[in-house]
């Protein structure tokens, strides 16, 4: 039975109190408004969601997309859409600047299209100064909401139709998790799954805990139910998402560890691959390593952000581990899961970083030998403790260090990734190649990409590929006999 069918919706009555039922009430109500406006326009109304930022945002956008399609919008490119939604990121301040620039470009479109609406949501909207700026300088925006009340999208659309004015609905924090609302996946064969929301870590450079709120975990039975539904709908690979999945379950009435959750998930029949991110090194347990070592479904890939190799800098970052404890963790992982692929995040130029500190980071890169690393130049983020720290490193020094790090990461990764050359690996085909329509692109368990001859009908299937040539961060291959 679909969730719509569960709720006997009567628009003549007052909205239900229970959150899920209430939102289905507003989905039906919004459908009427969209239908009426579509008739006035003499055509179907169209919408486009543009996602900035992380996989959590990408998953939120799938939920928004599900509601938009349910209430009668059709998808269209941003420059043609009647309803444009920006799901924003605010990890770096230049991300905010980009959004303001895109809003400026939309203003003339809106003047020409009386049916056009503009919505803003996501992390950037959790900043009070952003809301003030929008009200003052971007009053043509219709809908503004944050990270905590995305589930209210249909209700907020109804408010906009009824008030005829900008609707702003921002919550400072929440303990709510609303289940069973529509979502529309980007891929038919794989899906992200939120297992928790928020973050309790307060790394000194990071704005996320301030905009995503405190940690709250979904109940394991709700997660299992969602995955079972997805599998029955053709999904074979899931990515479990959380700001720090290793601390999953601590806030539940009946606490359960992340390792125990994985053990439950891997029992789901029809599910072939399990991925997860992000893992904080301070919470990576021996229990989790053991589960990864024995599992046939958990992918041989772990994203384990180190951020810096200097214990002194890690302390300033408020990361709660040392260089030595991180390297011990990697040793433990490699001993139990020898073929694991490790990737990481590294920040260069954190306030107070000396040449010796930077050399410690290079030392970690050489010792761990990552398959790849996301490397970032530290950017001052207003609202975080690090932004007020003294000894900000000069830009020219940071740039030189960044280039040295990049060279080290890339040359090591080319060697590490090449070890699979000449082997045959199972690959999940994800898309037709962007560069050559006669080729398809797939992903191995260790997260490395493989390009091989093929066609669109292969998308979503698992094939055995013979890896003929390593090209650094990806492989060329051919179907194995």
C-alpha cells in the first residue's frame, strides 16, 4: 500500500496533527493549487532543483523532487523552469556568493514569467544574516527554509499560494525525524539513505554543527524498512549517510552501534553493496572493523578524513585524535581488511600551521598511501572558532604547500590504484560515459571508476571487467569472457 493510500485525506477538514499524515494532506492541497495555476498558464508547470554541497544535500534534493513531482510539476532545465529551488551549502563562504550570483541571474526571468517561483533551502539558510540579506535585497524570492524542516516543503508551498508573499520558515534546531514521505531517486539501482542527521563534533573550522543541528539517529527499524522498499524497487547498492556515521545510535532510546546496524542491513535479501560516509576516526570502533572484515556486502572502501598529520594542528582543529592514533587505526584496518581502499580529506594552511606541521601531513600521506584525497586550502569560515585564530598562514605559503601536497597525493594514488591492473573485478555499471557514447562507466567495490565498451542497456547491472590500463584515478577495461 502506498503512503498516500494509508491516509484518508479530506481537504475540507483541518490538517492532521501527526507529521506524516499532515504532509500528505498538504501534498494533496498543493496539487490543487498547481493544477489551477497550470490551467491558467495553459501548460504543465515545470521545476528544477539545483543542489550545492554534500551527499546529504543530494539526498534532501531527492525528497524535494519527490514532492514536486507528486504535486504536479514536471522537470525542466533551470533556465526554463517555473519553479527553481537552490538547495544550498555553506561550508565555504564563497558558496554563499555563488548563490547570490545565481539569484541575480534569475531576477529578469521572474519578471518575464508571472508563474515563476524561487525557493531557497539548505545549510546557507540557517544563518540569520543570510535571511536578513534575502529579505532586504532579494525580496523576489518566494520560499526560504532550512535544513530541519525540509519535510514541510508541500505545506510551505501552500502557505506561499495562500499568502501571496515570501514565506520564511527557519528552525534553529530540531529533534524531529519524519518518515515515509515521497522521494524521487537520481538512480534506479542505487540510493543514499540518511541514517542520522546533525553533528556533535564542533571541529573548529566547520560550520556544519551550527547549521545541521545536534546529532539525531533514525530508528534501525525505519532504516531497514526504507532499504527493503528500495530493494523491492530495484536498488542493489545503498550509501548510508551521516555527518559521522560511526556515532550512529547513541541518541536512541534503545542505543545500538553502527556496526550492529550494518549487521542488520546486510541480512536484507537482494541488497548487494553497502557503502557509508562520513567516518570520524575518533569513533571508528574495533567492532566496526571486524564487521567490515567479515562482510560480503560492505564495500572495500572507507573515507577516513585525517584533515592534518600534525597532532598540534589536530588539537587546534578539535579533532580528538593524534597523528599516532590515526596511523594505528589505519594499521588495524589494513590488517583486518587487506584490500581496503582508503580515501581522505586534508586541509592545508590551517591557522598556525608551520612547515614542520605540513611535513607531518606529507608523512601521513606517504605512510597511509591513499587511493585518493580531497585536498582543500583552509578558508576562513565566519562563525567558527578557527576564523578568530591568530597566525593565519599567508596565501602564497599555503598555495605552495597545497601544490606540493597535490603532487604527493596524485603520484602515490597513481601507484596505489595501478595494483589492480590486469585483474578482473566486479563492476556496477552506472552511466554512459560522458566522453564517449560507445562506452559505459562503472564502479568497483573499492569506489574506483572503470570505463569500458558498452551501451545504456547495461546500466544498473553488475559485470566482470578485465582492467587493462590504469589511468591514475580510473581504469580502462573490457568485459571479461
